[in-house]
C-alpha cells in the first residue's frame, strides 16, 4: 500500500509525542527513517518527496534542518524538532509550581480514588483537542514533565493513571520515560503498568487518608487494655477489614486494566 501524506504526518506526530513524554528537549528525524516506519521505502514506488514535504511543513519556530540533499528532498534530510521547554534540574518542594497545576491536581484526585482516566478526559481541562496532532503532542509533554518531577521527588510516576480508552494502557511514551528515568521494572509493559499503578494508588490514597483523618479524643478510662474477648473481636474485625481492602484493590486494578464500570 502506497503511503499518503497523512500517513507520514501521523507517524511523525507519534515520534514527536513519544519523545515529548520522555522529557526530551528535541528529537532529530531523518526522512529515510520516517519513510521506513511508514513503509514503502526503500523501493521503486517510494514517496520520498511527499515525506520530505510533510517534514518541512511540520517545522515551527526554532526547528532546524541539520542535513539536506542538494535536491532538497531525499532520504538524508534531517530536521531537529524542538519540543516543550525542558524541566529544570532544580526540583522545588512543590512540583506543581513548575508544571500544569490543573492537570497535576486532577491526576492526584484520580490516584486518590484508586482509579484511572483517559487522555481524552484530561485534554479538555486545559483546552486541548485530541483530534489535533499538536495538542496530542503538547499533552504528552505535560504528562512527561509531571512524572519526571514526581520521580525526582521520590514519588511514583503519577501519569500512569492516564490511559488510552481502547486498551486501558498508557501510551508508549510513558514506558520510554520510565526506562530513561530508571524507574522501569518488570518483564514487560503490562507488568510494569500494574506495578506502578499500584504504587501510585497506594501513595496518594495513603496521603489522602493522613490529610482527612481527625484525632480521636480519648475519654477517661479508654486507655486500659481490652479483655481477651474484646481483643479477639478486634482482631477478627481487623482481618476482615484487611481482606476487604485487598479485594477492593484487586477490583480497582481490574477495572483500570479492563475498563471502567
């Protein structure tokens, strides 16, 4: 099948979006590599001129041509696309001050509920349209910045709670970012997703519990030790509570992976 201009545009935006979520400041794209990803190259019926036109048409202020064949259109054409502003090396006490606060607070709320959300649900919060390639790229950049700063502050990767609606998994850029940060564990992406999602859920649910719990006033005489019968009853209630929390968590993870109810 002969690739079209839309095929090249779609693949190019995927490259830019993934690189942005990894936290990169720029990405160099070579026409020959882009065409190979789409298909039809090398070969007699390649669409290299179209591929090069798409690459040049995507250039914005600050982007630069690193290499260009004499004809202006060829496999060696290489363009450096600059992505979002890089995060700073100095990590503030409150990372939300350096990132998009609205998205950050929404992701925390989702994590506190031990749930997930979708890219399509997050994008409108800051006026982004997921049908627009540039907006998808921008959202990937914002999520990558959030997880990068969370990692540097010793917390799990918060953007794990944002998934695709069709497969209930984060995008490829999330897993690439995790590898780059040295946070990736597990045998495959699915195993890491479950592991990191649990870490995020546990962290923010515990944080919320600490914030909302009020001290219980102690009345006179309440400091004495309970009787053996009372201790047995309390132990039984504690065990029952632990099992209930365990099964609730499994149900939440199942919904997160297989779809929300």
